[in-house]
C-alpha cells in the first residue's frame, strides 16, 4: 500500500466499511466486464452519489477517471500501466475483508 499516492492513502484511511465493501464490488465487476458496466448490474450502494463521488476521488488519485451516464459506468486510465490500479484494488479488497471481519 505504501506505493499508492498520499491522496489515495488519505481517502482510504477515512473510508467507512460500507464504502470499502461497495468499492471492492465495483472494482471486481469492472474487472470482469473489461471496463463498462450497466448501472442495473451494480449494487445500490455504488449508485449513491456520495459513494460514487468518493470512488471518483479515489480513482482520480491514481489517474483513473470513473464516469457514468444514464445507462452505464466505465473507467478510463490516463497513460498508466495499471500497476497502481491493481494495487488499489488489492488494497481495498483486503481492507474490505478486514473491516467486515471486525464487525
């Protein structure tokens, strides 16, 4: 996790377990779908504006843009090799597991 930018670490350190779980699901579904997801296929928590904005900020901290329109959601990477995205996904997955195990 130390390789993540300070902005990402700050967002993660202030994230609630519900956000971590929702973001973990979002990252898994985006990976499975190769980038585009129907909004209908997402958990309700991900569609919440506050959760979406926090996810946008977290991804933006590693130069990834999260966008949505009326029907779908997608990610766009900006000249990155994907290592930080992978690291972020693994970190969030671990934190989500830890936070649900502690509850």
